[in-house]
C-alpha cells in the first residue's frame, strides 16, 4: 500500500540546488536506510516528507500518519543524551505512526540501547526511513537504501552491504566503459594520423 508520494521536489539553499527529486514513494513495511554525505540534504528531505518544511517546488502527498524523530533534541534537561534519545524513541513508538522518520536515532546511545532500538524496529509494523552512519545498524534493519547525491535520490534494493556491492559494480562498469571509450578514441586518432600521412 502506498503511504507517501512526492513529485518534482526542488529546494535551493542560496544558489545551490540541494534537492532535485522527480518522484519518490514509501510503501507499507518499507525499511529504508537513508545515506549521503554531510550537508547533502538528508535532514531537510526528512523534514519535507514529514510535513515540517515546504519545498520550493513540487508536492508531498501523505496517505498515512507520520512521526519525525529529530536529530536535535531538547537539551534543557538533566538527563544524558542517550536517555533523551531513548525517551523520544519511546514516545514516537507509543504514537504508532504508519511512517517513522528517524534522523540519526543511534546518536548518544550505548551498545545496549542500540540493540534495544534494533529489536524495537525489527518488530515495528509500520514503515520507516532512517538516516544513519551506523552501517551495522542499517545492515541489520534495512531492505532498501536511499542515497542522496548532488540533490538526486538513488534507490538500491537490499541492506547497506548490498548497496556497497551494487555501487562497486556500477563503478566498475563505468570504469570499463570509460576505458573502452578512451581506447576507441585512441584508435580513431591513430587511424586519422595514418590517413593524413597518405
């Protein structure tokens, strides 16, 4: 079942096109790991999809209940960062949204609490999109990887390790295609030189 769809999303930061996504969908039981370099627009896109921020172009159609677990949490507390993060997660799960957006949920959590979160998300009935740099965490939970690169969103089937293998294959194919192109170019240039000599 389709829970969320977005069309023609664009968002600029000054002159830079931060987000440029023609289409995007989230379905029931999607387990999405969301990766990309720092500053590539991951948090911004989560905010747009959760309805917390508007894109400059395009629209997001939400057919489900959503909850955003932000990266920056309240600091006016005597509790540790890990305790605050855990509280946020417990609150979000208690609401039982159909889509959970989680921005770096393992930040400040110790191993025991990361394992608790992993177990909780494995039993989760809804869909989720998780921004994380924790590869083992994404490997354990995700069945799909979103990679944002220069504003574009690429989707890969499988967990983080599957994504790495697919990226390696794409890189290899691109390298081979480039080498083939260079070789062909050299052949043509050589043929042209010979022709000119005649």
